[in-house]
């Protein structure tokens, strides 16, 4: 399948069940809310080593937050509810509680409950105060700038991680330009995040390694420097750079919409801007139950 001179490989992105929560971080102004959110979502690109995958979802006005202050919504994904709760508690405690003027609230209306500020209240050393408003319990913890307010619990739901698009381009300049356009489309959507730096990853991986201690290693099939060296390479000499956009979403539909919008926008740039093809990473369909077929997504959503 070729669209606007761009080859769309007949393949699919293979994704996995995860657990996800949405937190709302508010502060005195939008800048401080974003400082807290960015700090909290640091070192959260891949569950392979980070424990969770997280990023800013969107910015919020005072009309959209529980305390009528500017805010930021953050999505956090992990492989289990236990690990998700651990990551959230540590990150909120170290990055939101510490951020001047900040507060944190549950942003997911439905799902299973887990602790948010329930344990963090002990930082108050006995000076903390509980407040119940509309059947929700909040904790007020004295801090040197006033007080930190946190909702006692948050909610999580089953979600999906690992939707992806591989960008095959003629060189690094083209690949960066095209990937930024694709990520820009994803960043305009709710319910999805692209957790890697700038939404893009260069170190795409495969399962396993020649070294027993590693669970993942470089995806040599897509490494331009290995063309003609590895028998597994699927690249042609015209491909000088491959970058990957990884997408986590709250549902299959959310990821499909994100992939469609990103692919359509990148294809619109066309081959003359250096885009040679779009592919996806998978493991033969054996590891993840969610399969996002590139051609099907492009055809089906284009018709809607």
C-alpha cells in the first residue's frame, strides 16, 4: 500500500494490557502546575526499567479542576495495580508534595480505588487534617508555603500500552521533522500519551538478547547501520534513519484514533520531505493481545 509516495507496510503494532490512572495537578498558576507534572513524569518512558510510563495529557483551566486553579492532567501506566500505586505514591510524594503551591486530585471518574494522599498525610507529623467534601476525603498537610492538599484516593482502570508507529526516513533531519508532526497530533488528543522524550524513541527494541541478563535489546531489523551486515534487516539503502512513536491509551479506540491522526498527518508531508515508509513493531502476535494493523486503521478511519 502506497499513499502519497509513502509505503505503508502490511504489519501491525502489538500492544499489552496495562493499568492506568489520571491525576490532576493544580497550583498557584499554570507554570507551577506544569513544573510539578513534568517532574512527576520524569524517568517514565518504559516499564522495562522505569516502573511506569507517564506523561502530561493536557493542560486545564480553573473551570476544569477541583479547586478552580490552573492545572495539568497526567496519565500514568504500569503493568500491575500494585506497581501503579507504588509509582504514584513515590512520584506524588517526591514531585508534587515538594512543588510550591501544588495540590493533587483523582482525575478518573470510574475504576478501582487505590491510595493517593492517604499515606502521604503522615508527612504532616500529626498536624495533618482531613476534610470531607461531597463524599470525597482530602488531606491538608502543613508546608512551608502554606499547605498541600491531596485527595485521599484515586482510581485506575485497565488500559493499553505499546501502540506504535515506525517512521522510515531518508535521514535524521527528515525523521525528526516528520516524527514531530506525528507527535503533535497525538498531543492534541485526550486519553493517550507518547511517553518517550519528545514522544519519540530511537532505541526501538526486540524481545530478548544474546546476553542472558537482558530482557530486551536493539531492534537490529530497523538499524540502518546494520544494512548488509545483519541478515534480518528489512531496510533498503534509501533508509538512513528510523524513529518510533510509542502510544499508550485508555482504550483500543483511543490508540487507533491517535495512530490514524498521526499517520495521516505524517503521510500528508509526503515522500518529498524524506518520509519513505511507515511500519510498526510487533512480536509475531504471540505476546500482546492488542494488534493495531496500520492499513486497516488508515482505510477504516478514512472512510468514517
